[in-house]
């Protein structure tokens, strides 16, 4: 069996920086099974991320917030908090457009018999690995942009801020998540930095360096952001007596 430096580095990266149960199984030799050799640039990105103690601490803080919010968002706590804020304007149009665009971005990663379906099907013969990467990462980038850039300012941000200020515990955790260093760096890269695909996910670059986020972690973040938007829409509709 060939030595598996690439696979070992990927496993170490996913264990430290990925979502739970994400990454390569221990028995898989990536060097033998990957049709294209992993570039040195990708390996350098992984090594740098593993040695970046500041970003790893920021990720730990962000992950702790997500774990807490995952439990809170399973209940109606956020809806109750956002429904009880007096004198706060509600804008169903902006909230509805954010939820709709988010759903449309998510639909860009459809599957048929567990294989990705892309607009390029039938037009060019792309390798399966590239089709999977384009569909998954493209959908994630668009969902993150809607949630972290488009929805960052405006009615949702005002609702969360006012609810947290009024003592809403779930709203306070949402505000901490949206303002966390890790999320802020992803948002900065999306709005006025750069980002690109790498072997382990997406590398977001801003003035503070590079954040390498895995598809599993970004999917987890997007799921939480989706639920936050939906619950804000439900609370707003209830306050405005919209059926």
C-alpha cells in the first residue's frame, strides 16, 4: 500500500476543524483512490490552518455557539422572544425575500439517485468529482451570502438586536454567533475579500488571513441561519396578523 500523506493530513484537518463525523474514513487511502494528485498548494493550506491557533480558537467559540443554538432553535424560544418586542418595525418583504433566496440557493444542489444534477449536464462532460464540488460549494457560497451579507443589515439584525437587548437569551446567542470572529471573517471575505475552493472545502481570505471551512461545518452554519430567518418570519407574520 502507498503511503497516504494527503489522506492523513485531511483526516487530521477534519478531526480538528470539520463538523462531527465529517471527513475521510480511517481505512481509505486517498493517495491510491484520488485520480488527480493533491496539489502542494492545497496541502500547504491545510497545514497552515492546522497551525493557526487563533483561527482554531475562533472556530471553537463559533462551534460552541452553534451547538447551543441547535438545541434552542429546535423549540419555539426564538419565535416567542421576537414576537414579544414592543415598538419594533417588521418588514415581511425583506424577511420573505431572504428566506426565498436562501431556499433557491439551497436548491442549486439537487440530487438524482444520489448524484449531483447541474446546469452543465448534457453540455459538457465534467468529472463527477468536479460536479459534486461545484454544486455543493456553489450552493453554500450563495446561501452564506444571503444570510451573512444581504440579511446582515436591516430588519432581521434590528429584531435580533432589540430582542437580545430586552433580555432574550436565544436572541443574545444569535447575536453572538453573527458577530463572532469566525463568522465575521467569512462575511468579510464574501463581501470584500476573496474565497476559493480547496481540497477540504472553501478558503475565505480577508485582511486577517485565511479561514478554511469544510462543507460539513458550512452546511451546519447555513442550517442554523435558515432556521433563524424562518423563525423571524413566523414571528413577524404573527405580529402583523398575516395568515
